[in-house]
C-alpha cells in the first residue's frame, strides 16, 4: 500500500490547483493522509481527485473545514495503525512530543503530524513519527515537501519528496 502524506497546505481557492509536483507525485497512491491546516474546503476536493482522503483539523482550519474532520484519528491502512494529528495541542514542549503524547495509549505503528512545516522522520520506541513538511508554505525550509509511506507486509518505508516550485 502506498500512502501520500500531506499537511499544512495553507492554500486558498485562488491558487487554482495543487502544485504539479504534488499531483504527479501522489498519482497512483491508495490513500492520502492530511495532518490539517487545509485552510480552504476547495483544497480538500482537489486532493480527493487524486485518492481517498483521511484527515484531521489544523489550528488554521475554520468551521468550514471542521464539518469534515475531527482533531485526532486512528486510521488502519496496510495492516498498520496510523495516528493522525496536527500537533498544535496537548502536553509536550515540541510538536513531535505533542504528537507522540496524543497517542500514548493507542499503540499506533505510525504517527503522522504537521503544524511545524518541518519535515521530520524518526522512530521513537518503535513508532514512526512523520511530518511531511508543507507543499505550499515552506516557511524556513529550503524546499516544499510532502511524504510517501509504503507499507508492505510488516515493512514500513517512509520518505520525503522535496520540490522547488508551487507551479
């Protein structure tokens, strides 16, 4: 199973479409997980054109997004339990700590989070913590990014995909 990982799109309808690098790179994935901060319901529809979507709210998502998603979610995919959270709330000093602590009683195999816009790939106590960065608002990062997680049997492979243009 191939899963596209997005977060912090921060896009408005005026953008017109997702960056071509994202459209092409996520083509053929089985599922897309989005860790919040869509900021526009139109973007949800653009992403759903690529593959089915599971998502949570981010701190910049208003009531028009809240009608679709909650704050946390456990998704079963490829035989793995994936915790999905934005990462802006809860105990912990860092986004990574907040994401990990959100699911401390859930025993996920993977935790996908966002909020910081910083790509992150780390194992903590056997749990993959993965932040895809942002495909639209890279902030202090040198490049835009998203992620791909491939699950085959017991094997999990996660990687970031970096690109330079929003076009």
